[in-house]
C-alpha cells in the first residue's frame, strides 16, 4: 500500500487524491466534514490536501504544521513557478 501511494505521489497529487479517496473513503470522511473542502483542495491546493491527510490521524499539532507548510510551499511553487521559469521567453 505504501509503494502504491508513493507511486501516485510521483504521478501527481491529483491522481493520488483520487485513488486514495476511492480506496479509503472513511479516512476522508473523518478528516473533512463536507465534500466541499476536499474538492477545493483537489482543484486549488492538492499538495496541501495530501499533507493534511497524511498528518490527520494523530491530529494536527506541533511538527505536523511543518508538513502542511511544505504542502503549501509545493502548491505555491506549482502556481507561480511556471511564470518565474518562463520569464525570459517574453520580450520587453
């Protein structure tokens, strides 16, 4: 199971969210009260959603916030990294 989740992380966070939700819906139902937050996480912040699901079973406290912060940084880098990497392609 661990190798499957690691492979899905390498394929992309949205694939990991989709398969993990299909396999273990009870964990998602415990972590989130409504379907709206995981859906928004799937669309806008998939790395943060995955990090939250990883640290959720023991409760989010202490060092777990660093993992969630790394998820936020990964989401921000996917949103803004393309503009930074392609800045030299535009003239002017």
